[in-house]
């Protein structure tokens, strides 16, 4: 159904794909993984026909629907569907499954999750034979994830999905394609199967590398021994003679010299063969890169970081988001916030940081509170600045660590003078994460922090937060991430904020 042969793709000086061959067959559910920037979205664009700037052959048999990371649904697309009775019925059926209650008459008021649900539903009702999905669970609430997971399971066609959502991959795909070093590594099974096979490969690579190093040491010792032996033999040439006559002495020396030359030739050949073995070194197993971070400089002196007393809030002319809410975050808490799309999770953050004012009630903040907020919107960075510009926000040590962290987050140095508006979503999210890491805040707020982050950087973020002794508030639909980083979880539902037990969240 999908055939790729000798695909070669370059972007500037960077090789994205180097002579890649790939076959994907009808009905397969394929997950594409890899670090940010390795070419996952590029591969989807090639298959979809959106990117033709490559060499090689790409053949696709079947009707394709492509759900991009930042899917934008305009009124024209929606009107076309609404004018088709069957499609309109199918659309509302899918939206009902996902409990979509957004206003289709005003797309601008939809939350990120509601927009993604709408885009997915519009793609699904076109009855494609091939579904291309780029991070489909970004911004999607738990119910939406469950519905999309079931739709993919029931879908009779081929699905190719780029995702860093481990649970989602485990529940939907039966084949993993890992993009690494301009190649595609193929694995049978879901993400857990891939991880186990990868572990075995890494272990075998470590053993091979250690055995090679041991062999190298032995070869080097042999070379040194041969060189010493050859040196002694050559030195002995000048010591031939004793009480022999001059004629006999010259004959002896000539024979010794001939012998020495033969020995040197043999030694050189032996050393050459040994050195050839040194050239066939297996690759060194990759090691985790160290990313540095600072803990807060100014401790939160109060017992309570933030406290809501009888808080109510509604947008002008809109529905009531919160009604008479009492809510408290203590100093040092790591709090996770969950809830369906559109219930007010991002609004809660706006109230905490003072971007919105409550309709009634009182919000109390500790006097020493210093908040650093990472919003889910990747477009809030100054698009005209570069990474090098942002690194100038502190002293020379700040600049050094800022640059080093992003290199270790796999952002290529060649991108440091590129305008942020021309960087990928994953690159922008890593920049935002780095800004948070190097801030001096004692209260960190992260709104959907794992969106667009690869698994390696997601794991790193968990490490940072587990070592951070300040207060953390995380809004996320990634349950694994919430469970691994938070000690308290609250659900927003029906205008209220309720405490949830960690082991009861699914």
C-alpha cells in the first residue's frame, strides 16, 4: 500500500534520510518514534505528497487523510461537511463520542483539545484508506484519547501515527519505526516490545564494545612486543663477529642483515594486519546526555503558596467556569490538574498568575511567591529572536549552560542563529523548557508540558521536576507523566476542583 525506495532527503547541511527503503501494508497500525527533529513529520509529509523535495520513489495506493500537529479547521471546510447530510450526521456522531461541546459557530473560542477533536473527526468521516496522524493526542483529554484509541483499533485501513505517548502507542500499533541517524529501524509489536528489543540490542552492543576494547588492548600489547623484538634483532646485526677474519665477519654480517630485513618485513606485515583489526571497531553505545538545571534561589517562606477562597469565574457573556471554589496549594507541593477539554484548566492558571481576575471571591498568594509559567502555546516566544539571542538573558555562565542544555536536548548548533518562527514545534518546546529550568522561580506552572517533546526529553523533564524542591503545578492529559511527577492530583469538573487519588486515575 505504501512503498518507499532509496529515499534521500536533505535540509541544508543536514541529511534527514539516506537511501531509505520501506514497505507498509494494508491494515497495519504503525507507530513512528524518534528524537525531535529526526524527520518524523517529514516522513509523513513525503507519504502524504506534501513534500516532494527528495530523491527516490514514494508510491501510495489509497485515499489518504492527514491530521497534522497543529490542525486548523476553517469555516469553509466545516460548511462543506455541514452541507452533506451523511457527512454532517457522521461528524456529530464522532463528536458526541468524544463529548465535544464546543461552539462550531465560533472556532476561535475552541480550546486546543476541542480543535484537535474536531480535526480528527473531520478526517475520520471521509472514510480514508490510510490515516496519517501527527501527535493526535496532544491537548486531548482522557475521554478523547480513549475514543481515538478505539477508533484506530476499529479502523480497517492503514494507520501511521507519530507519537511520544507511550500508552497510546501500546494500545494502538503493532509495528514501530524508529528514525535514527538518517535511517529507519523496524520493530515488530507495540512500544513495550520495541523497548525490550532495544534494551537487548543495547546490551549486546555494550558487550561487543567491551570485548573489542579488550581485544584492542591485547593487539596493542602484541604490536609493542613485536616492535621491541624487531629492534633487538636489528641491534644484534651490528654485534656479529667476535674473533672471525674480516671476510668471515662480512659474510656473517651480510647474512644477519638479510635476516633482519626479512624480519622487519614480517614485523611490518604483522603489525599492519593487527592495525587493520583496530579499524573494525563497533560503534560506542550512546550515553545519556547530562542537562544542567538550577533549583530556586529564593525559597517560598510561607506555608501556603496559593489559596482560593470562594472563587467564582466566568468569561464575559460565557458560561460559568468556576463556582464558589475553595482550593489550596501548599509550599513544596507537586500538584497535577486533570479534566476534560474546556473545563477551565488553563483558566485556573490565568487566575493564579493574575492574568484573569475572579468574578467573586479572594485569591491569596504568598508574598515571596515567584512564578515561572510555561504555557502550552508554542507561539508565545518572540519569533524574530534566535537561540543565541535568548542565551544573552544572563551572565556568561548562564549563556554557557543555556547553550549546552539545548545541544544536549538534541538541537543542532546550526539552528542557533535561525529565527524561532522557523524552528520546529519540538525545538520551540525545548527552548521553553530550558527557560523554565534556568529560571529562579519557586513556583513552576507547566501547561501540557509534554506536547511536542520526544520521549527522551519527557523523561528528562521528569528527572528535573523530581529534584526540584519548590512548588509545581502541572496541567496534563499524560497520566504516566502526572503519576511520575506529582504527589497530589485534582480534577476540574462541573465548576469545582476535586481531589483525586493517584492510583485511581486512568
